[in-house]
C-alpha cells in the first residue's frame, strides 16, 4: 500500500513538473528570441542566444512610449477595479440584507447585462461620451470598465452573501452598528476570498482589453499598454516588410545595372 502511494506521488509530481514546463516554455522562448539578432533568429529559433543582444529592447524603448502606456494602464486598471468592487459590495449588500420591492427583478436585470455584447454598446457610448466630453479621459474609460465589471461582481458577491447567516447582520444592527459599519467591519472581512477573486479577474480583463481603450482613448498620450504594443508591433512589422521589399527589389536590379554598364561601354 505504501509502495502504491509512493509511486502515485511520484507520477503526480512528474505530471505537475511537466505541466509547469509546458506552461513556462512560451515565456522562455519569448525571452530567448528577444535576446537574438535577426540573423541568429533566422538561423535557428531553438538555440540559446549567444552572444546576447539587447538591441531589440533599446529599439523598443526608443521607438515606443512604454513608460507612459504602462502608467495609463495602471491608472485605468486600479481605478476601474476599485470603483467596480466598491459599487458591487454596496449593491450586493442591499440586495441580500435589505427588504425592498423588486430587488429580485433588479438582480435578474443586472445579471442579464452579462449577456449583452460589448460591441453593441460601442456606438451609443461613443456618441454619449463625445457629447459630455469624456473622450480620451481617465474618468470616462474607468466608468466604462467599471460598468462592464459590475454585473458579474454583483452576481458573485450576492451568491456569497446568501451563504452567510443573516443573524450576524441583525445582531450587529441591534448592537448599534450603522449600515456602513456592518458592511465595512463585518461583511468585507468575511468576503475577502470572493473580493480577491473579483480584483484579480477584473484587473486581468481591464489590463488586457483592447477594444474599449482603442475606441475611447484616441489620443497618443492616453494609450494603454495593450493599444500601444499593438500599434508598435504593427508599425515595426510594416517597417520590416518595407525593408525586405527594398532588398528583394534591389537584387534583380544588379544584373540589369551590369547590362546597362556593358552596353554603355560597347556603344
């Protein structure tokens, strides 16, 4: 029995090591390729880079505004996550622990918003934000991202709050706690696992989103990291394409130049 358990543990750890290696290989490949010259990359994509070449990083830093894009993404992500989390906590608390008419209809309506594609909202939001002068601003994009993240956040928090005994809130209110203290001192500490989950999920979504940032942040100084990297990559690919085309056009011209030179000498 102990031998079987020992072998099962070995196979389990081997499987975990293999899964980790498969997951980390793209990152390793990306790092090795970034440290190669173009000649080294064309020669072999699997060999380790030697000598190390940091020219790609220098060209990227000089050719783009990565520091500014990184700061814009950080501001928008932090603001959107804080606003969405705070609004969702308050809304979920009201829906679960307060009695008012139509709260189930309200919850169903909020949850149904998760089925609405973001593309459908682009045109009306663009017209609205252009009229109220919120284009290319931090508050405008933060409001959009927070509104997108709120339905799922409310759904998750209401599901968690319903697992908590209502006597906790009733006892706190009987002891004289205000609604704000009940939420901040009792429910929020108990809700750390779902809140952390929401923070991670929403932050990853906002940070990696391209569509909203591309449409509502048209100014160069307001681009997020995702938009900036996409445009930067397209520009460098186009530049390399033109260089390759010039080289390919230059090769057939060399024999033609020799023929013209010989013709001029003979004539």
